C-alpha cells in the first residue's frame, strides 16, 4: 500500500471483511476479521493481491503477534500498565521498537520510535457505540499493512480488557 493515510473499520461482531480506504475513499485493500473466538486479522493489499500481514493473540496471553505474508512472526505488541495513559510497545524484528501512547479517555494515539521520533498517528473516528474505525497516518519505515495489524492489535487488546472488566 502506497497511501500515507488510510481508514480501517472493524465490524460490530468483529467478523468478516471490511474495506481499507485512502483519503479519497478509494478501496486499496481489505481487512479480514477472523471472528470473536479467533481474535485475529489479515490485511490484504490490492497492489499485489496477496495476503500481506496478519495478527492474532498468543494462546492464553494478551500478547498480539504480527506475521508477514509467509506466516513468519515478525513482531509482538503488548500493553503496558499505567494509570493515566494507555501505553503499548510494539517490538518489530526488522524495524525496532515502537511506543504507542494515548492520554486516558482520548481517542488519539501517537506511535514513536526508540529515539522519540514520531512514526505514526492514529485515532478512532467511529461513534461512541459503533464498531471501531480508525484513521491512520504513517510517517515511518513500517509498511502500512504491518502498521494496520498493530492498530487492530491495540483495538483487540482494549476490547479484551474491557470484556474482562465487566
């Protein structure tokens, strides 16, 4: 995917395919949501038509695993416990470590490198009770498909945490 800014949507039941669109609302890929019980996603880019990246939870864990198109694990995403911010750490095997942070009650996130440089930003653009929808701007060396899987991993971790607290 060559777009710098994309829009990604979850489904209400977190199942099925949704479109990945660019700023002009052109369909540039698809996001396959594996369902409530598998809690995984697959990103398919229209530029090559092949499965690009996927993500799912490690068994019996809240660690989100990221895989390339060859089903090789290339990174892990974990939530970090904090009181007044939402924090996550994404360790990419090839691109280094990224820190994802958002103030409490905010719907906007920043992704920074180990050197504190802005790598990407994303924000929830859905309604209060709607399925998750995100606007993602990528300024990093991470492929957009990989970053989409990371964003959906953050969303999946939050849904798990929310379900556990009720």
